[in-house]
């Protein structure tokens, strides 16, 4: 893998990225890796589109995933100015500046949409010194390789095992911390909030920390434009605080999910549909709103 990425790094950016797209498309056809899951979820999220459009979005999502991997890898050898040059449009950067007034700590929350790895490199190139929480992987060699590339981009990695202790310290010291919050894994504190009309288990850690330390939260995204450049997007995640902690946390998570859905609707090909987003749902979920990836809805079991 290191040899492959090293060789691709010798090519032009466009050539290497197009190669990544072709690799990614192999996952859709002929390999068919999670193809049924991807197509079912897209069809459920966009019930008004026909089969041909579902397949087009699905195939494009695999191409996007392959390109993402190449972009994130070869970008690690680029200088900050070169990273910034990849971003053609920046929307809402003033929200980041406002959040950072006086050196106050802040939270950036993103999703598996656009190029989330390159997003971290962009934040570093802009001088934010982002601290990013990442989940451990079963393959330690691959995990170390990814973290090496992140470090080259100027990203400080925080293991999810150390997140509670480290984020407490980081926010108190005024750092900018970042989390991905669109995969509700087993055992992770989460809220069930709507995503494309279906209840989805969504991590709530960012909201818990935001309310505890009274720091602002900003949604972030890095979507790819047709010309291969990027559009960096930043939106504040604000809520009316009621004094009811649990209610306010759920409201903030719901608002995050709402903003994410808006951007996924605009760029559906750039979402990580390969993950079963509605796999875990609350007890009492109506049959018509259950996980669309299930072959038999009667086999559905609730997740708390």
C-alpha cells in the first residue's frame, strides 16, 4: 500500500485522483462490496428518484470514496499553501473566527461527507491547529499509517479511548477540537434524531462537551466541486438553551443532523453510504421507518 501511494504521489494530482476513482468503482462493480446496502439507503433517502438515478449516485459514491483515499494520502506531502490552493470556495469562515475570539476553545463537528480527511489539513493550513478524535482500528499498521499522514498535515490525533480526558484539557486550554458525528456505533453515547426522516443513532459527545464547557460548535464540510477543487463549508450549530441538559443535548444533535442532511441532499454522491446509517434505532420505530438495508424488516431489533 505504501508503495502504491508512493508511486501515485509521483503523478499529477488529477491523474492520481482519477486512478483512485477507478479503484473505488471496482468496489461497486464487479466486486459489489455492500452494493445492496448502498442502493437501498440511497433509495430510502431519495424516494422520488428512479432506479437509474439510484445506481448513478451509488456508483459515484464508490468513485468518490476511492478518490478520497488518494487525495488524503498524497495531500500529506503538500505544503500548507498547496493545501489552501485546493480550496476554491470558502463559505462561513467568519463563524470559525467568531468562535475563536479571545483564544476560546471551540468544537468543529463534521461527517463522512466530502473529504473529511482533507478538511483537517485545510484547518491546519489555516493555522487552527486542529485536534481530531479518531476511532481505533483493528489493523494497527494501517491505523499508524493514517495517523502519520494526519500528522504531516498538521493534525493532532486524539484516540477515542482518551477523548474524555483529553478533550476536557484541550477545551479548557482554548484549543479547537474536531469530531465526526454521523456513525452511531455500539456502546457510544448517542441520541436518536431524524436523518432523512428516519431515526438514526447519532453520537452526542460534541453536544455534551459544548454545553459543559460553554463553547461554540460549528458544522464543517469539505465538498468536492466538478472541477476537482473544493468548497469548504462552516455553519454554527446553535440552539436555544432551556436549562434542561438532556433536552438541549438532543436538540443540538438534531440540529447537526439537519444541517448534515441539507449538504448530503446537495452532494449525495459524496456521502459514505457504505455505512448502515439506520442500523441502530429506538424501540417502537414504525416498520416503514426502519433500517432500509434489512432484507427482512421482521428481523429488526431495537438499539438503545
